[in-house]
C-alpha cells in the first residue's frame, strides 16, 4: 500500500495548522488571565501603600 506524498503533506499541514491555532488560543487565554492577576496585584499594592501613609 503506497501513500501519495501530496496527500500526506496535506494532512500533516492540516494537523499542524490545528495545533498552531490551539496554541494561539491557549496563549491568549493565559494572557488574559495574567492581565487580570496583574490588576489585582496593583490594587493590593496600592492598598498596602495607602495603609503605610496613615
């Protein structure tokens, strides 16, 4: 049984494309989570700073 090289490359490119899209989606979700965490950290640091002034 012989596999056509063009068909093989087509399926490999489909799989790689799907993996890249998944990877980008994961990075985007993690980036959004990190932005929210940074906002919380900044809020807490501001509260600490205000507490030291009084």
